[in-house]
């Protein structure tokens, strides 16, 4: 298996420390709002990475944190506390807010067939671990107290900027705008490990510590949670590209200072989903959620397919048109798969032959669109009987997780399958083109009677069931 490693700036052969076993860490969501479909792209591609590793035969242990404390609106420890702001906005306690959005996040993951990591750990459950590690960092001379807070001293580490392919000024765009520099910091990049002097008088969650009552900074949680469950070494650490600096840079600095050795060899960063107007972000408010897509008649599987069509190392631009194209292609693909009769005996040798190009595509820097091309090629293979095709689809779906052979329960109830709906949509479009609006309306009404609501968009007609 080869994939691009942000640390070395190369596509590299992946070699875990322990043969056959992979320890994987994922930065989880900050639970102050719904995840937007950009965040979900990152989790979705990390899911594909995990499933590919399992497909190849690795035994994977994956850990994810839930950030329910300490993440300020700037990743560089300034601005407002995201959780406090959210709690105020929604008249909830911080813990209620965290629970609400954590549940919403996992509902989205489930709908997108994103496997739940083996360990999911909210930061508020590990404060003792954070304090222990911060104490050790203070003792070793890597951390200092100033103005009531404890800071990590970035000048004490030899090579702070591990991800040297990124220019600091590029990564900091928008991070510090309009925000005062913290005068307590000895060096510009120093970051808070423990806050006691909070500017938020109403900070809801506080813990006692050797430095006074307060709460942890954001970066320390991932290092500690990873060490708690995965030990001193992580094989692959994942996140979105914006995590490279300062979050992951700081995670490396503090973890390696604490451990005294290299911590994680492979860093997997997914590029962003953007809209034509720019980056999608939770704090900007104007973002698309999975729920919103569903209200527009889209399905989570269409979104999964849309993401799999492009490479995780390219930014992906979301537009109604590009999404509608992918969604239509997905529906056709799925009907095609479902229409395959389960005839004959599975030809194991032929199925194994078709595993090769699929696996090769994924092993080559997780080339998901190539893997999907392989699926289309396999469907065209005239030598394969139905039972074998179905077996290969199921095998591919261990990684793609598109539910290609899952019958839609609702469609059965309405007594109409996806292919038939597509045919009716095409007939209605033809009727409209011929200005036969009565016929177009009749088709719409007939479908509505079967529980299928047509939705006209600039990119064509889609539908929703129920
Ligand atoms: P957050 O909940 O804000 O901490 O973000 C959760 C994850 O989504 C992180 O791994 C981010 O790097 C990632 N992320 C944030 N914005 C985007 C975006 N527009 N596209 C893809 N991933 C994103
Ligand atoms: Zn993290």
C-alpha cells in the first residue's frame, strides 16, 4: 500500500511498526454545531483508508477524540471558546451541546456508512491524563507558566515545523485576523497547554490542576488520547488539511518532547471541499449539512459516491451541477447492480482476478475513482455470470460501502424501482420538451401517488421517496 505522506511530501510505501497491525488516530469533530459536508468528506476518505487497510488484511485499531472543550475560534488559542459560544446560542449547557452534536455527528456517519472508530473518546473524560502529560512537559523544561496559563515553548524543540512544505503565512490566513496576540507567549508559535486565566468568566467546565482551576488547551487532547489508547507510537494520523498547522505541528512537538522519540510516521491529510464561493466552514455559518442535502432529495450514498469520484488529495468543488451528475450516475449504477440476476455458481477464480485491479487502484495512493472505474469494467465483463458479479460487487463494497446491492426498503413499499423512476423522469422530460404539459403532469402525479416526489433542479430532475 502506498499513499502520500504529508511528513515526507512523497507517495510512500506504508510500513507499520508492527507487521500486520495498524494504529490509526483521527482528529474528531468539535461538537458545537452540525458537521458540514466538507468535514464529512474528510471522515469519509479516512473511512476509505481504514477499510482499504482492512481489505488488504491489516488489523486496524482506530481512535478518535471528540473535542468538547478548549477549542477557541482561532486554532492559535485566541478568540472565543467555540463550545461556550454554541451553548449560549442554543441555551444549552456545554455538556448538553456536546451530547447533541456528538449524536448528530454519528448519525451522519452512519448514514454515510462511515464505520465508527474502535475508540471514541471525548476530551472531557481524560483531563487527568492531560494534567499528567503537561506536568511532565513542565518538568522536562518544555513548558512554562505565564500570566496564569501554561504554555508549550516551541523554541525548545529542534525542528518545530515538521511539515515544511507549508508556508506559515499561507496556513495562518484568517486565523489571526482581528485577534490580539497573547503577550504571555515567549515565542510567536507557543501554545496553551492549560488555561487558568480565562477571559471567559463563565467558563462552564473547570478542573483543579497544579496550576490552578482551569481547563486544557485544544492540542494536548489529541496527543494524550492517542497515547492512552495506542501507546507510544501511532502509524497513521489523519485529519483535514487545515489541521497541518498549527494543530498537528503542535501535537508532534508536545508528543515527541514528552516521549523523547519520533511519534508518528505517516500523516494523511484530506483536502477541503469548497463551494464556488470558497471554503466551507462551520464558524462561517453558511454551510451545507447532510440533513439539508436530504431535504433537497439527495441521499447520503449519492454524497459518498460524489466524494469517491475525486482524489482525496485534490480540493473538491461542490456545486449543484457536479453533484447532480454524480447522483444520477450513482442511481444508474445501483439499479444496474440490483438488476443483475443471482444466476449460476460463483466462479471464485474469476472473482479473485477482478479483485486485483480494484486492490491495485486503492493501493496506489487510494485512487477511489480508479477503483470505481474498475467496478464499471467488471460489470461489462461478458464472461462473468450473475452470481460472480454480485460476489465481486459485495467484495468491492467492503471498501466502497455504497450499499450497491442493498434494496431500498422504501422503494419496495412504493412498488417501483429506481430504474422505473428514471424511465418516468425521462418520459416526463420528453413530454415537457414536446410541450405536452398534461402528460408531464400526469407522470408527476402518477409517481406522487406511489410516494415518489419529483424535484426539479437547474441540473435536472431528481426525486425523493416518502
Ligand atoms: P472541526 O470539527 O472543525 O474540528 O473539523 C473536523 C474535521 O473536518 C477536521 O479534520 C478538519 O480538518 C476538517 N475540515 C474542516 N473544514 C473542511 C472542509 N471544508 N473540507 C474538508 N474537511 C474539512
Ligand atoms: Zn487532533
